[in-house]
C-alpha cells in the first residue's frame, strides 16, 4: 500500500506542477494516494500519518471540487439555460 501511495502521489504532484490539460487528473491520483496511505497507516498503527492523510483528504476534496465538480455543474447549468431559452 505504501508503494501505491507514494507512486500515485508523485505522479499526481507532477501533473499539477505541469499545469497542463492533464493537471486536473492529479487530484484523482491524490485521492488514490490518500486511500492507500490511510490503509497503510491503519495497518501499521501510525496514527499521526492517518491524521495527516485525513487532512490531505479534505484538501483533496477541495481540489476535486475546484477542478472537476464545480466546472461540471457550471457547464450543466449553461447547457440547461440554452435548452430552456430555445
């Protein structure tokens, strides 16, 4: 689990740092990393790491909201306005 957490976090950070079209996929990789590290922390009884991953999970949800969910909702609303006006 720790290897999965490390690899997905590293690739996610790289995608966000590149700030290109693929950057927003970094948040999904961070989510996988959060889950993997949380499972590892529970198994290894490293509760400070678990706390850190919970904090990172909250930050990750903010990133997912900003990069994925809010734009999707705005796009849906715009499409709905066009349909309703027609």
